[in-house]
């Protein structure tokens, strides 16, 4: 069975700092898809970044980037120049294919401090 | 505006009183799903649908029903709610499947007393 583990329940960093959120997963599949979703206090879940396992290049979206280590089954999210609006719960997620469910980690609550 | 709309956003009800949480998407998505979010447990899938009249159980389907009579709507039905169904519920949809971006509703906070 696929599992997703986020080992940091809560983190706090100062505004403008860089922060890295950890995620590990377990699967026997060779091809799959990984995601980071953000849930701000408004509760709206928003896709931050997506990575396809067969692509070696790490995905980036503006200040957000991932460090995808396939052999180690690790998928960390780096937020550069953090902003107050980055305060949110962040979920790491996994899916094997389009008709398979999304499996979510338990989340990391991130506080950006002024 | 492309969106997934859930109603109501907040609901307090009593044990055993049937309720329905509606979900509607205006993006012509084939894939729809319901999740519940509980502290320390993340999001867990309740039911999902890959097209009209096609639904299947997720990880925690007990006590819930769904239907998909139209592509845009995917209501969640609690026939006899119990306190352990107190949770935050999310509806999600996707155009090409769960390996692509999922769009979420704003959540329904349900309290069963």
C-alpha cells in the first residue's frame, strides 16, 4: 500500500527566510505523481507544485521548488523568500495514475513570522 | 469563474437526522471525489466518481452515500449522522484524473451532536 509521511507537524520561520518541508513516501510503482497542496486559513486547498516521477528534473513554480529523490522516496518542498501569505497547512500527496486516488500526508502547519 | 462549490459551509445537526452536502463544479470535469479532513489524519477519501453513474468507495465510506446523476453534481449523503462524522469535508474534481491537478471546494464544517 502506498503511504505518505510528513515528519514535521508544525514549523515556524521568519519572513524572507527559506524553509524546507519534508515528505517521504512508500510505493513499489516506478511511475507515479507527487504533489504539494497548500491550505491557508481560508481552508481552500490549492495546488502548489506537481512532479512526475519519470521526470528527473525537479519541478519549480516561482518561489516554490522541490527536491525529488526517487531512490530515497523523498519529495521535499522548498519555499524561498517566505512571505506572510505562505502561512498555511501544507500537504504532500501521491497518486499512481489518473484513475487512482490521491493519498495525502497528515500535513505540516507552517507559520511565517513577521 | 471556474470553481467547485460546496454547500453549506457550516452545518450543525443532531444524531440521526439525514443530511446532504451538495457539490457542484462548472469545469466539465469527469472525476469527482469526497474527502474528510480530521486533525492529525490528513485527508481521507470517502467516495469517488469517474463519470456519470460511476461511483466507488474510498478508504472511509461507512455511513456515507453518494450519487452522480449529472456530470456537474456529486452530493454527499449522510443517512443517519453520528458524532464520529463530525469533520471538515471537501469535494474535489479533476479534468483528466487524479494524477493531474485537483480542484477543491471551500469545505463544509459538519458538527453532529
